[in-house]
């Protein structure tokens, strides 16, 4: 009887542990849930992972100490000797170029691949891309190198979509043991962003059976991404005010634990484009500052009113700017607006505050700004968006530049170091690639997708609705923005994000960037309030 009881208890324990493991398992379904659950990213991930990237960055970039190699710009594979890929294999008499080969549990969370010819979309893209998971010699996914990932052939729009002269996919592809990606012709530019989970993390590898079973959920996620809803739950608060020059007014939030679940701001007069830079959004949570950012950079509009719609933010044509980031606090919080401009402004701000459960993994939402005028393009340099110390998750940015010349300004690669590593976890292939499009020298069109947008370029936004096709002219203002869900970047001790300043012309530019992250109360950044910079960097 004693042995029977012991056996029964052991069996029960195994079943309980199995159930717990199952509940924490990374699957297609769990990742899709996470993508549209804005509360998840407010917590440091329970399933420990780091974001990694496999790209065609030039392998001559080895160290910042090498002033030539570090800024070399040949990020595509003009011949097989370039080796901006991993290796060449031969399978059944056919060559395959290996672009990614990750060993261990993980999940692909973003892919980007461009057209080979900006003017002829069909030229040079008649080859296959293959995804091999867990060492299988048969690919689980195979298709045209662009069509498979642009929302037309397999993964549905907008989880995958055409961007400006490129294909972008955010559909999650989890794997338990390994992932290898190959193409059947010499590759061009490419970026694959993936989560590298800690060893032992339970992951259910992507299968076509699971993909087909998930179709109802996939449809729901697509609908949510296309029609992002502002929350209606919680207590609505409102501030209507007139702010004189240098004046600040506050909106106090309810006492006790809660979270801002929607925040909107509208200026009654936005005819002066610089007002979007001169009006500052501020927030304090539990007695510490968490947000100090010009409203144009915070909401992704940049200089002037530039309407677009995204998953976390949108800017309407009537001037209403909204964000849906969840901003939790434990005891008290306030949102403020500061007018640094010379003229008075009228504004209306609304905040919806709802319930929130604070845990040991909960974090504060932060937003900050950096601006610089002038930014010389020679010698080549890395321009630091932000450096963070402590624990957190980086969730996005919005870059506004002023380019004084016609030639393309955005060849520079992102370089992102996490937790003090010697070489960046993420080393990209160009600023436009980071923001989800390609051929930036002639991609001047407006575009918007759930996690990427170009709300303003020198020739187009939603309000004037004009464009100049294929004109190699990027003179003037451009605003690019990227926000992150599954490709949020956790860091345990530090994160540093640099963007190369790499223009085809020796000139002086102007840069301004809004950056967004979640972090603990002890997490610090190198970005501090900079009223003088705001008034000068435009």
C-alpha cells in the first residue's frame, strides 16, 4: 500500500510538472497571443531569451578600433568570395547558400529581404528560400524568396507584407533544437531576427499541422493588427488647457496600482510644424521621471503633423495623436505637458487608467529624446540613440532627420550591444532596412504597417498625397519609426544602440530620435531632459 501511494504521488507530481511545462511552452499560438497582448511586454520575460540577428552585414566590420572596416558599406554578396553569408552547401547536386544556422531553442520573429532591382521588382528574385528546423533534411517551409514573406503567397497580410521595395514578415517560427535558412541562388541583402531561448526552454517546433490548426487565431491577430483598438476599460481623465511659453500643466492619475492604457493628445493649432518638437510630453511614476520627449518624436509624427496608423500609436488627420503602450505604476503617477515654444498653445489630453497587477517582473515605460545639429557625415561615425544600464526591454524608436542634399543619407547600419558583449548582437545592413524598407535613395513614398512606418519624406505624407516616382532625391525631412512586439530586446545589465551616420555626401545633417523602453526603477539611461537641444535640433 505504501509503495502504491508513493507511486501515485510520484505520478501526480510528474503530471503537474508536465502541465506546468506545457503551459510555459513556446508555440505558434503562444507567440501570436503575445504579439497582440500589450501587457506582456511590460514584464521582463519569464522565458529567458535574447534577441539575435543573422544578416548580410559586411564581415570586414570586426572592431570599432578599425575606422575603415567598421564603416565599410558592402553589405550585399556581389560574389561568393564576399562571404556575407555563412557557407555554401550542396544537397542532391544543388547549391544552397546558408544565411542562418542557429543551434538551440529559438523563434524567428522578423525577416526582411529586398528587391534586387528597385525599378524592376521581378528581376533577380526567381529563386527559393528554405527553412530547415531541428536538423531535418526536408525544409518545413519553401517558396519564392520574396513571395513567401511578403503577405501574398503563404503568411497572410499584415503579419507579412510588402514594404517599399522589400518583403517583411513578423510571423513567428519557433523551433526546439535548431534553425537553418538557405537560398538557392547567391543571396543579396538579408536580415533574420530571432529569439535565442535559454537551454531547456520548452519550445514546440513549427509544423504545417500546427499552422493550419492556428488559422482562426491567425485571422483574429490579423484583424487586431489592422484595426488596433484603444482600450475603453478604466477611468477616463482629461486635461484641457492653454499653455503659455515655458508653461507646464499636469494631469494627476488615480492613486494606487494602475496603468495608463490609452493616452491621446491634440493641439488645437498645429499649423506651425515646429510645435511638434517644442511641446514636450512628460510623465512621472512613483516619484521618478519616466518620459521626457517632444510629442512629434513620442507619437512618431516627427516634425509637423504626419498621419499614420500603427499597432502602438497612430496620428489622425484631425491632429489627434494616440498611443496604446501600457504604462504601469505602483502608487501614483502624473502626465504633464510642457510648452518650450515662444507662442502659447491650446491642447486637449486624455488618459484612460485601468487595473494592473504589479509583480517582481513588472517594469515602467520610459521614453526619451536625443537631438543634434549639425551632424557631420565625414568622417563616418556611429550616432548613439541611447545607452541603458540595468534591466529592461527596448521597444522602439522614431528617427527624424534633415538632409540638406539630394543624395541618400541612410546607408548606416544599426549596431546593438546587449549585456556588455564584445560584438553587437544585432548588426544590420542599412538604416532603411532597420525601418523595414529598402532602396532608400528612391523610396520616398509614405508607408505604414503595424510595426514600421515612414510618416514623412521629402515628397510625401498622407496630407499632401503627392509622390515623385523613382526620383533619387531625399533632400529635406524624413521620419522613420519602428516599434517592437515579439522583437522587443530584453537586457539584464545594459543595452547600447548606435546607428551609423553614412551618407553619400559630405555634408551636415540634423538628427532627432525618440526612444522607448521598459525598465526597472533602478534602470538608467544616458538621455536627460534637453530643452536647449530641442530648440536647436530642427
